[in-house]
């Protein structure tokens, strides 16, 4: 599934996502951006493109309509099959997490949560729970992480409500469990903005 | 539950047949019969051998059908793998309902063996016989004095039960049981788990009144979800300690998925054990000590611990170890300080750890133990320094300068050590609060009357205080889940 439809699906289960639109060209992009607030983000959008960053298909910090036009024209040069773009609000926040869901060969549906951002792989501060499970177990999953300390007040940003974090993770698990054809969900990153978790990018994969 | 119903007959047979008994003390068929007879199994024991020799005072029988029908319901099978399938209907006919297949040559050898194992299980199901193993060392069940295994040892009686995917780890745990005199109820080497899996044994231990604590050793869990459900059910009622082999094996990675690449087999397994409420331990000795703790100590009401020590340095290290757990080193209430003041000279630490600083006289230790444990704010106690006087006694007894005076002092030291240990045991029972004792003398000098008295009474003497702290911390965690 494309990033756009992945996030839309997750939103149906209660996950907070970025405001965004899929557009075909620069004119539509500028029109769409009117209902967002600058800065915005422009990305390649297609179910076929899963590694936008590797293709250099993401433009961050676009400040006005002029910059947006330039960005879209630039993205159009990446390939001949590029014909859709995702325009979304740019979420500001210092704290990034990663969440996911997959069907494990031995244990079945598993929910993941951990530290996001550039240190995700190297620190591997991630935790798991078999789902479905009680909310208390999801709280334990969060609290067992070293990164759970980031949910307290952090560098001028406020404390994150544990209930909001649990809600976000429950919505990912619910989405996976309700759709048996889903084999994995990556939500990366989840950024804490105004003390609430927002899914900035997501990828749902079906069998 | 998809489990096997009548596992109980494996562990509580009314009579046993050793199929393939041998006259040669080096053969499995001899060792198994020897162990069953020497452990003093409570029911009748039969053995088959085509040449009908007398072995260990038992007249062996030529054929399975020569065993009187209905006398035995469990078979210990030591014959070659190809012969077992034809033996099963004959075993069913004489009333066998469960069997342990020691023999190898099945799934562990490759495709051909795997096919043979499938045939074996299919035949067993057709005949109504449940099969433990194949390719395992056997089982132990102390409530009926049964040591049906092809290796040693036979452990003392107790309430710890084990299921292990490795025979050696099973033996190691039972060796530690013998060393510490903290006993075992059931123990099984699960072998290839052709029919009965570790999850089935967990289900059995849940309802088995002889089992209070379980230890399992697992390397792989093909039916992981079922395993989780069984583990969770058991762990909600009885403490379960899990040792996992193959922790570094990298998991199958779901391509292109970030979640998959961060999810190794072990990280999911470790999280699953926590979610089930069991304890994951990475070392056999720690696993046994934790099980022994659950087996011998009452559950504490809270996490406030007092350290009582006659050895300063050990007290400091113990306090350090406590600070990295959920245990709380109790700040001594004023009334408790006043009570301690009345028992000790002023140089005692005035703090927790309660360091006696050599201020104890003849009756101080038993009295102080009572004063501490009696107090409402104390939930548990760690005792350090047991065996120090007994160590002096030993060197006096062994000394080339030994005389009437040193002998008299040595005997006094010894009687004091015994008193300390006796008072620890009595206080644990009277106040129903955990008292964990650590002293390296429990292995450095096993005859030292302090640790020896604990051991003789089935209490664990920990070798290091950090081990005692870990065990106590898990005891508190389990107690909290039981109160929820």
C-alpha cells in the first residue's frame, strides 16, 4: 500500500496522522497546500515506491508556494513513472519513536515499539508484545524501554500522556488484527508533537 | 486446549515394564532397570529380554505378552527404533497407556528418521498409548519413587518440576538439587517432543498438586502461540523459570519490513516470557537458585528489606545490589533503632545494612533476628556472615596446636553456628517472612555447621549476596502479581 493509503487505513483505527493530500502536479500541490500550514513536506507517492529516502524522493521544510513548485518539478525528474506526490504538513518534534506489527512464524501477531530516529538500529531499544493483549501489557512494553524516559518532560517539551501512547499502539495492533491479509505494518517515525504521538510515515504490507 | 489429556500416568504409573532390559551394566536397558529398582519405585516392575536372563534379581520375560495384563501401565522403551512400532500394539494389550521412548534414530537423524517418528506417533495414537520422547533420557517422579532414566542422578523429594529439551541440563538441575537438598517432584527430558510437547507438560504442572514451581529449558518453540498460552496459564498460578538455549541465533527476517529486521527470535521470545509472567534466566545455576527460593521461602508482603550482617564488606555490596532492583533498603524506623540499641553496643551501624560490627554476644543474633522480623515495616531479611565462627572451629580442630582450650572454644563456635542457622529457620517459619542467607562457606566448607544446618533442613544458602538479592527481587515481583 502507498504511504497515503497506509496512513488513511491506520487512521480509521484511531492513529493520529499528518494532514496530507495526494496530488498529480505542481499546480494541484500549491492548491492543496493552501489548507495546510507551511512549512510542508513533498514526497513521491506510489504503492510501488517503498524506499522514498533511497530514491531521494523526500523534500522537507518547504516554506512557500514557490519553493513547493520547485520541489515538485525536481521530484518529477526522478523517473518517468513518477506521477503522484504526497503533500503533508511538517510535524515538529524532538522525540521520535518507531512502532510496528508483523506476523511472527512461531508466535503469530506481534506488536513492536521502540526508539526511533537515526539511532534505531544501532541502539535497538525496541520491545514486543504478542497481540491481542491488555492495555496494561502495552504500558509494560513501553515502560520496559530505556527510551520510555523520553516520554517525560524533555528539553522544553512537555510530558506525553501514557494513555495517548497506548491508544496509538492499540490502534496499530487493531488495524493488523482486523485485516488478516496484512503481514506487516511499519510506522516510522512517530513524532511527539504538542505532547502527542503523530504517525509521520507508515507502510502497510499485505500478503 | 489442544494438549494431551492423560500425562498423569507417565508420572504416576501403577506398574512399570522396561522393554529391552540388558544384562550389561553399560547398556541403557540395564541402567534404566537399575535406576527404577534402586529408587524404590512403589509399584511392580517387569522387564523383557528375549533370552530371559535374571537381571538385578528380576526374572525377565521373553515377550511383552508374558507381562501379566493390567499390572503395569507405563513402559520404559529401550529397544531399537524399528522394533518399537510392532511392540506398541502388544504393549497396549497388556494395559500400557503411556511410554517413554529412550531410543534415538528418529527426527534428529534426518528425513528417514522423521518419517519413522511420524509412523511411531501414528501407531501410538491408534493404540491409545501416549509417547514421551523419543530420543530422551527419561523421567523422574519422586512422589512415587520413580527414577526411569538412563543417566544419573536421582534427586531428593520436593516440589520443583522440570521439563527440559536437553538431557544434560536436566541432569545439571537435578545435581544442583542433590547439592542443595532442595528437592524435585517431576522431571522429564522431553526428547524430540514427537507427541507430548513442553506446553503439554506445562499444562500438567498447572494441575499437579505435587508441583509448586517449574523450570523449563527450551531451544525452539515451533508452536509458539500455544506455548505462550500454556506458559501464561501456569505462570499466573505458580512461578515458572525459563532457560532459553540458542539466544544468539538470528531470527528469520521479514524482508523489507523494519519491524522484521529489529525482531530477532530471541527478542520476541524474551518479551513473550515477560508477557506470560514467567522469569527468563540465562544460566542453569541461577535458574535452580530462583526455583529453590520459590520452593522454600514464603511470599513477602512488600519490597522492604533489611540486611543483617556480621561482615561489613558483604553488607556494602549487598546494599549496592539492592539499589539496582525494585527492592527497597528499608530506612530503619526510630522505634526499631531503639530496639536494636538495647541489644547491641553503640558501635553498630545505626542504619540498614544492620552491621553488628563484632558487637554480638552469645544470644544476640537469634534475638536481633526476632526483633527485626517482628517489626511491621520489615518484609524480608538478608543475612550475611553465617559460618565465620564455624570456620574458626574448623581451623582449631585441624590445628597441630589443638589442646583442651581450643577444643572447647571450637565446640562453642560450632554450637553457635548451629543455633544461628536454627534460629533463622525458626524465624522464617514463625514470622512467615523470607530470610535469605548468603555465605560462600556453603561450598568452601560444606561441613560448616551454619550452612550445613540450613542444607539439612532444606533451606538454600546462597553463595553470593547478589544472587540472593536477585532471587528476593523476583520473589517480591511474583508476590505482587499474586496480589493483583
